[in-house]
């Protein structure tokens, strides 16, 4: 049987194999945010950095293929059903998500906290599972929500377990996005988070991404290189740092450590 040839992605967008038109089309699809249905050509152009004529051509093509649709009344664009079909297929095939859910719900109930599972999406972590307690103060982020890698416990955990070359590429992208002035402080925070993970098995962020949100994070790197990140987060007034450090963080780390056995035995 012929062996499958694995591609080397180190060249990134500089490779002759990189299809720029496809990348632009995917950028258009990725610019939609949760709880945001319709965007104009101008809004898409602003978010993607693409010229408006290019956006018009991309949007037309994506509408023909069912990945976007256009309102006859306003002329604005929304994501189409074909995108939903792709997302459902991907999430359904994420075996670890199904295995982890009861453990996540148990942790959520124990501390009245929100526990989530996510994967990388550009410079963000995309929520693909979320468990909450019945408490009214549970963090209100749903499936499809995206949180920044650079400023969150979940993002720092993801960075901590990534393969070194992939981590360096992602850090370079974050640096470019943050700008030279902010980058030293952002990098210092990321490095502190990764060091905390090496020492304790989890990361902690207190009042960084949003002023009233705190959280702990941990992550698993699967045999295929994909990183699955977990977090437990809530209101800063309810979860002081001592509680995160002494109870919630260690509990999350133990949960994730236990889930690693499933990953090692069967690629999720």
C-alpha cells in the first residue's frame, strides 16, 4: 500500500502551492461574528482588507455555491447553509468533545462555573462545546463564540502545548496583529501563562480579556497535532484568584489529564 505523503506547511502563504483566491474566499467567510447575521460589502472589505471589487466577486461565487446568501431587500450578505453543514460535520467528528462533555458538566455543576472546549480559529479559540451550571452568574458564551488566544487562559493553554514550530508561527501572527508597541507586554503575559502551565498543568488569566472575567485553561495535543483547549471561567467577583489557583485550576488540569488517555488510545 502506498504511503500518504504529508505536506510541510513551514512556507505558509509564501509557498507556490498556496492558492490566494481560495484564501481570500475563506477570509470572507471567517469575518462574520457570532450574533451577527448580515454584513455589507463595505464591512466585509474593511474586515478582510480586500478591495471592494474583489469582495463583490468573492461574495457572488460564495452565494452561487451556497456558502453565503444575499438579502434582496438590503443587499447585505449572510452565511449560507453550506457553511453550517461543514461545521456540523467537523464538530460531530470531534470524538473528544463527546467523551469530555459529562466531565465538563460535572465540573460546571461543582463550582457553578462555565466550562468550555475549543479549537484554534485564526488568532482566536472557537467554542465547540460549552457546559454551564444553573447559576445565573455563569459566563454567557455559547457555541461558536471566539475568544482571543493572546489574552485568555484558554489561548495560553493552547499555545503551551502546541508543537514548537507551529507555536512560533502563531506568535508571529499575533505579534503582527498586536503591533510593535503592545507586543512586548502581550508576549510577557503569554510567556507567564505558558510557564504557569508547565509548573501547575493549567493557566490563569484574571481580568485581562474582559474586566470582569477570570478563568483557568488546560489543553491536549492530539497525535495528529491538533490542539483541543479547555477553560473554566466566570465572574471575577465570584472566583478570586486563590480559588482558581487552589481548586478550580487543579480540578480542570486533572480532568484534562484524564481525557488524555482517550486521546493516546484512539486519535479523537
